[in-house]
C-alpha cells in the first residue's frame, strides 16, 4: 500500500516536531539554517537521491526537501519515485537551478511546493514546509474521519466518476470502496433516478448549491432500496454525496 515503505508519521499539529529529510550534495549549511529558523525541525541530510531512498526505508520523516541537481537521479526523478511509494508525503523542491520546464515536471508529479533558492529566505522556507505538513495532516484526519463515519460518503468529479468512497457508502450497495473508484455513479441507480437527477437535482445544485431528498437505489445483487441522500457542490468541481445512516429501506414490488 502507498506509504508503507516510507513509514511516514506526519507531525502535522503546529508545535510538534517535524522530521525533515534534506537532499542536496552540499546539504549541511541549509540544514543548519532550517533548524535555526524553526526549532521544531529535526533535519536529516542525504547527499544523493539514492541515499535519500535508503534513509526513507530506514526511518520515518514528515517532509522531504530536495535540490533539483543531484548525482545520478535528479530531484524530479526522486519525487516521482517517492510518489510511487507514498502519494501524500510532503515534498518540497528547493532549487537554484529552476526553470519553467522543471517546474512543470514537478507540478505534474504532484510536488507540494516548488521554491527557487534566494539568500536569507530560510524563515519563509520553514513556513512553507510547516504549511505543507499541516495540509497533509488535515487531509489525513479528514480521510480517517470519513472512512469511519456511520453515514455513507462519496465524492464524484465533474464527469460523475467516484474519486472517494467510504466503507459505509459502498457496503450499502454491496461493493468494496475500491470497486467503485473511477466508475460512474449511474450504475447504482435505476434509469428514472438518473433522469430525475438531470431534471430536478442538477438545477437545484446550480441554484442553491445543495439537494436533500429520498431516491431509489440499485444493489449489485439486483434488488432495489430507498435511502435519503444529500448532495453538495464542491468548489473545485464535482460533488459530495452523503447517504444518511438509518434511512435505508427496501422497495416493495
């Protein structure tokens, strides 16, 4: 599973120690400056991407800060390798050899922060690191809360494909969460409900940002049931759907 090899133990809460791995051939001066800029940092160093990957398998870190120019494997390649192991580890590319091409590559591989080196900016760099770690921690807490919620919770994008489904939501329909990811929500509802969504729910979402009502649903085994749903628009596009615990009842034919 993502994250197991890295053993990430995110501090996340402001005031707690943040364990940094700083990757650069000449890492010691910056490591010392970062520890001076934020006394909550514990900074470990690696002179190459290969050494950094070895460190990540041996120890737990809350954030990686890396130069782009590294021996053997560059910082973007290191980022790509880290993302294969852990999709959420905060990763800051901190470089004095930046370019639009490097920035584009880093962003496409989900870099947390991309920062060009400047003199005497260690306090600002420390703030950006703390923000990246705290964002990741907040996301983890939200995901854990949703995963354990009694209500079913699902997030689908603007195309109607599920991007997140908790256990409570998937189990009502007879699925495991992973079986629904990147699949359309329409498979879970009869044709009349899909038509109703387009004609009734979508206009309400556009006008008011949310909808609450009862609808008919399809279980994977073929039987139908009714439940109360609330749907809200997300700022970034897509919607979040909550299937209310205790509202599920069978449809009599």
